[in-house]
C-alpha cells in the first residue's frame, strides 16, 4: 500500500519487503487518514462518536462519500463553526454540523431502517474489545456502578455491510483489546470485518484473523502482543 | 378533535398521574422545552417517560427527573456528561430504567403507531439486552422479539402546523416527532408558527394531521 506523503511521520510508501508499512505506530490522525483512504468511492458511511469522527477530516471530495448520522440525516457536512451553528442541526454526538448539497432529513425510525435494513456500506466504530471471530464489545464496561447507555451501537454493528473498528491495540495497562473471547458485554456477534489499530490492520472473518499491515513492528512482534493466532493476509485479501 | 390551546399549560392540563409520556427530541434538538415545563407545573407524577436520553443539564426533562416526577425512563442513552440529575436518581435507586437500543426504541415506537404488536430484529441478538427475550433464526440470522411501545401522551416539537394539524419539522429536530405523534393516544405539539390551512404544500407535509390532537404556538 502506498500512502500519499502529506507530511505524516513514519509512513513509507515503499516498504514491500514485508507487511510492515510504517517504522512507527500510527497516531490517531494517520490512522484516520488510512481508514478514509480505504473507504470505497460512492459509499454511504456512518462514523461513530470519538476517534472514528476523525475519519471525516480525511475524506476527499472525489471519493463522493455520503455520511449518515443516526439522528436523521444523510449528506452531513463538517462541524459547524461561528454563524453556521444551528441547534436544530446536530450529529449523533450532539455536535452542531452542517449540511451538504443533496442532504436529506428523515425521522428516527427511517434513519435506523437505513442501518438495520443493510443500506449502509460501512460504519466505523470504537471498541473496548474485539474477538477473533469479530464479536464487538463497545458499549458497557459491565462495572456494577456504571450507568449503561447503548445508543445506536447495536444497530450499527448488526446493520452495516462492513463494520470497521478503530482502536488502540493495547489498553493503558498493555493488554490486547483483540481477544479470543470478549469479557466485556457484547454489542454484536461476529459483526466486525476490519480492525484498524495503531500497530496493525487486522481482517476478521471465517479464515481467522489476518494481518494486512503492521506499523512499527513485525508480524512476529505483533503476534507476541496478541493472544489470538495471526496470519499475514494475502495481497488479494486486502 | 384537533384543538389549538392558547397556552402550553392549557395544552398539558389533561395529563394524569401514572401516564406514559413520549417526549420528542434527541439531546436538545427537537426537545419541546415549553411543553415539558408546563408538564412540571401541572404536577403530574409517577410518569413513565419515553425519550432517547434522560435529560441534559438543568432544563426540560432533566428537571422533571430531578423533581421526582418520573418513575421510569425508557431510553437508549441516559448517561451523558451533563445527565447528573438522572445519574443521581438512578444511583439512589429512585428511578427505573429500561435501556433499549436506539433503533429498537424507534422501531418499537413506530410499531405502536402502525398497529404492529411486535417484531423480530437482529439488533441486540447475543447481548445482555436480549436476555429473557424470545429469539428465532430468521433469514439465517439470530433475531430478538421486541414489542411495541404505546403511550398515553406524546409531547413533540415541530416548526410549522396548519389548521388541519399537518406538521413540518426543521432539520435534525424532526427525530422522534413523527413516530411519537403516531404512537400516542393524544399528541400535543408545540410549533413556532401556525399557518392557514392550504399554505403547506401537501407534498412536503411530514406528519399528517390525523396523528395530532393539540397544537400550541410558542414564541
């Protein structure tokens, strides 16, 4: 994979000797840029709250991506600033946004029918854990004093054609979030198709977990951090 | 019979203790603050409230919860950075919570308005929010049975109404308005303006007036 050199550190266009495509782990913005590049032109996409929202900063106009926000809009534009701010025009994170030409509004049941009916091409979500078979845990820590809040996470996880996860590979304590079996409460079963992390891009599916590329580590070094068997993805599988 | 009360207080005067009240809005967009304030003033209590959230800051639904008027919340996302009144009540065990995935919440409300008793959906299958619920494999996927959510009253906000009760909304403030209007036995709408019948283009009407009982104009 070659990545345009927009000044981002550490990404080499020309490392083809292995699947390591960067000599350093990727920062949040570099990872968002990579996800944006991987979104097929013409797709309808929902970006989750938090890190996935950064992806919108790197979508190119020629990709002709239409962003969906689950509170009832297709054709969402960038975050509103100054005089653009309108309390009636917000995204799922309740941040004021703008509308692009061709935008449409609809009620909540229609908006979730867009997800649940399998009409969205891709959603990008954050995660606490993802299992080797693509189970997703991203809504609840399960802590006894936590107030649970699920929002649209379960609908997105089960409804979009492809579910991409963006997360750091390791917790602050250095524990892998890619796990054999999720220990946090599940959001969806077998729903994740790709995992973008600071250290590698993983593909999940019936063939187990494949590694498309690594950042700042070799496949062997990556395997030492992750408790599930990894194989290198074939070029055709990317 | 459609009516046009002069004030929000008059509009909500019939809401009784123990009612199930749907309140429109996603966050503050589309939240009918004036109607909620009137519901506070009318004194109704032991309410079951259906809303996406459980109040933000110190206004609207948050105040209703703070004042102990809400017995139960049915919502998808109660916990927010400024949901302190709900958080306190929940931790004190003074409010019941039915947590519903957002799409199930919307579809269960829609189902009520469409005369559908329940439906199967993949959302939530295999998660703790499906525990105790009937499941089936349909179209090759595990699916969970969810039932309709009915309400005695809906309080919603629209931009414009006409003399027939037809409604037009504004941007993402539309959110739950149309489906709540259809799901409740009695729908009360606050609008910014009321135009003469015939002034709204029939092609652009979002909620037909058949779902609406009371319309009150707020400044």
